[in-house]
C-alpha cells in the first residue's frame, strides 16, 4: 500500500464496528433494501450541509454544481452506485466517520438485531451506523469523495468489510461530493435492477428534499409537507413522512401539524411514535426533531425546540424568523426559539389532553409507553398544570391495571370535605394494597392513587397541587383531618376508658422492650385491620422517598420510626389483658418483638432478616409445644379436605 501522505493508508476497523460488520455480512436479513435508504439519507445530509454553507456565504469548491443525488445501476457488472454533490469528506474525515470512530449507538444496534426474531435491520439508521448496512448487499465497497473545502485532494476508500479498509489519495479529476459504489453479492444482484431500486426509493425516500435521479430519470416527489396547509395533506402522506424521518416502518401513534404566523412565523409537524425505544433498554435516544430555517436543515437533532421530557417526539420544525447561522450554543439563548419552544410545548400537551378526552384508549397506550418520560415534566413550572392533566394512575378505586384515572377524575369524585389528593407508592399493586397506611382511607371510603414508579415520589410532590388541592403521600396525611372527612363509613364503637388506660400503659412497656430500635410507641388513629404499623417521624418526606434518598446516598440515615398500635385489634387487647395480670410477663417481650418485626416487614425496612426468621421459628416452635403439651387431643387430627 502506497502511503501518500497524511491520513492515507491501511486501517483496521474499530472493534465494535468490526463486530457490526461481521453480523451484517454473515447473516441473511429481512429488509436488506434499507441500505438504499441509508445511503440516500447520507447523501441528503451531505447536500444539506453544503446548502447551508452556500447560504452562509462560506467558501466552497465547485459552487455551481446542482444539488442532487444520482443513482446508477449496472445489471451486468452487478453494481449499485450513488453520487451526491454534497459536502464530501477529506481523508481525515473519511477515516474518522467511516471505520475508526464507533458511534455510541453501535452496541445498542448490535443488541437490537441480536434480539430481533427475523433479523430485522430496518432500525439501523436510528443508531447512527446506517452506512454499514451497505455490507449486507455488497461484497466490496468503494467511496470516492472530494471535500467542499477548497484545495482538498479527492480520496478513495475501499473495503470488503472484513476487518480493514484503505484510503488513497487520487489525482483523478473529481468534483465536489461523494460517490459510493457497492459491488453486489451474488444473492443481492436484484439491487442492480431498476424495479427493485425504484420501489425502495418510493418506499423509503420519497420525501428526500433533493432530486433523486435513477439512471437519469427523477424518481422522488419533493415535498415539505409541514409547510403545506393542513387541509391539503392526507393521512397517508403523514404516515409516509413519519416512516421517512424515523427511518422506520411503523405508523405513528398520533401527530400534530401546526403553523403560526404572528408574532412568529413557524411550521411544525410532530409525531408520537408507537414504541418507546428507551423503554426497550436502549440508552437515551438522540432528539428526533429536525430544525429547518428558510428551507435548510440546520440541525438534524435539535435539542432546543422542545423540552427534554418531550424527547420522544419525532418531526420537523421550521421557522423563517431564525438566523441561518444559528449554532447550538446560540440556539439556547435565542429569544425566538424560546418562544417557539413554549408555544410548541403548550400545543403538544393540549393535543395529548384532547386526545385523552376523545380517544382515551389511544392516549392510554401513549401514557403506558411514554408516561415515564412525560412525568419528568413536573419541574417545568410554566406547563405544570398541563402536564398534571396528563398523569394517569391506578387507584384504590379502580379495578385493575387496565383502568387508569386522571387527577381531574380523582378530584371530581372526592367527598365534599376532602381537601387533599392522596397517593401511596410501592413496588406493585399488591404491595401497595397491603400497606397498613391504606386502611383508614379504605375505611373512610377515601380514594388513594397508587404509584409504582420511583419518579412518582418526586413528580407528585413536585406538582404540589392540582386544581387547588395539595397532593400528598398517605403516610404524611394528618389523621385528624382524615377522620373528619365524611366518606362512606363512620367510626364504629370505641373501647372503654378502663381498657384504654391499660393499652396506654402497655405502649410504655412496649417502648421499654423495643428500646433504641424505635422512637416511640403510640396508639394509632389510622389502623383498622392491622395490629401495628411503623410511621416515619420525618414530616418533609414520605417513607418511600426516604428509602430512595438513602439508596442514592448511603450517608443519609433513615429517620427514626414510631410504632403505632391498633387499640381495637384482638391481639393488642389480649396483650393488654396479659399486662393487666402481670406487667412483667415475659411473653410480652416476645409478642412486642414479633409485632415490631412484622410491622418493619410491611414497612420494607427489615434490616435483620435473620432475626426475623429466628423469631418466627420461635413462635412456630412454641405453637407446636403448646399443642403437644397441653392439648394432645388425638381427635384434633386434621380431617381430609
Ligand atoms: P449517520 O448518518 O447517522 O451519521 P452513518 O453511518 O450513516 O451515520 O454515516 C456516518 C458518517 O459518515 C456520517 O455522519 C457522515 O459524516 C459520513 N458520510 C456518510 N456518507 C456521506 C456522504 N455521502 N457525504 C459526506 N459524508 C458522508
Ligand atoms: Mg446515515
């Protein structure tokens, strides 16, 4: 290999890319035609970049070339060749962009194909490695490219996709742009036939904003549908356009097409996808909204047009009021863009709200996919109310996980004198429903929202209130206030004063027994069924939140707990009797420890499982002893069931 100068030479592909190539060259895939889409998409990106440079008055070479994409195929030689008059690459850029720098999406993509049943590679473009898809169809690839920078030499990249590639400079007279030739594999020869290439372009690349010529004939219809009036765009066009910009094959779940003229001119077309890719275990995806200024794409992954919690949207935003030479840094502070972002955020949130009214089932799907991300919007002060309207929950008033309610519904069905919105979080419906904190709410017929997602612990207190009602966790509720709410049922009979006095003394004895393990033992106002519960002394945070915080930061100690006991529970009443007979009775310690351990189990704060197990064994053992020593009635043998 002749080492000409600089970046020319023989190189090895970066390890991850090699792995990717290995997968792409050695298996048979469905949707192999996506390589055509990916090469066209790269050509269009390169043309966009050169267009922007021209409009900004930057110096480029061959400035009079038409901005277009040419595809030529040769059935006999089995070649597929695509040329663009775009930005091109220098030898240095070639080496970096194709072969040596692996995008962060490479590993995610490898995993995604490995997991897909029919080896569907159509997602490849979403991961920033679209170029390599050409190796599904080609046994050898050649790239000739000349950078738009004046005075750069053209160069040639060659590879068979097996471990290495070469870059050479060439003295051929080449004009600005890139030509990629795929020497097709035997079984991919159909990609050198007109019908097959044409159908791939029609399927995937109809919206490419530059002419695509196939053997000299224009095949795409160029149309920026987001600039067209809504009335003239058909549902089919929206769906097709979505597939085009999302490099995918699925329909969108819903979309919003929107134009504004005063005080700012802009057009937007935003789509909600059907699937949440972050949910599928891939890392955070790149922002998927393209920003156009005066018909030029200035940013294919605009971060500043939507808040982060709407990052799952795909689409296009275009404004003629933004300067063309807007850079990522200045975007953030551009006052027009800030206004556009606010308007768009409001629009899309109310689009989702009205969808929720009109098509609740459709909205539920969106919430189930993207709710997790939308909830991050709780801290967007300006749109807090709109976001709060979008939240959905299971609750003590719903049947199962298929039935979700909104905060609005919750407030509408609150008893008249209920002032707050209550929620309870836990790992699952089952564990939340068993939480003793819920008992008084159940008893009073007060609905409680169920939350299973750690972010709820931040999001709900973050929203703070909805339609004037404060949102709080049940373990922070003021029990006196709860008792006053005239839900369905009223308090049943109380225990007599004499008994109550004994129970009060019993609580002090219990505190003695438990010692440092507990801050205090008190008679509870919130228990209905369970004998005891642990309650946090922390007034500013729910117990769940405290747990999250101490998990995040090992140093934060969980605040001390108070054990509350249910004065009407048969077990407590029995203990009171034992206490009355003999306040020092040793069985009281055992029972108290047992109560404490079960309460901490329900609280999720058992720190010594061994102690717990030992205690249970002791009790079981005692039961066995009682049985054999005292009763031993042979007639108590378990009957056949
Ligand atoms: P992506 O398009 O998502 O960046 P690809 O794997 O498709 O990922 O392409 C990798 C990179 O190679 C591009 O970002 C670009 O820098 C460069 N590239 C590919 N094709 C062309 C082309 N036709 N003209 C100029 N640069 C190109
Ligand atoms: Mg690409």
